[in-house]
C-alpha cells in the first residue's frame, strides 16, 4: 500500500490536532 504525500500530510495534521487537544485538556484541568 503506497501512501500519497497528501494522505501522509493529512494523517500528520490529524495526529497534531489530537495531541493539541490532549495538551489543551491537561492545561484546562490545571
């Protein structure tokens, strides 16, 4: 299965969004 650059970029953006969400949650709980 060959991944296109666009797909890889999209998945990377999703991962960043998820990590950002986790960070904001921990920040708000503080």
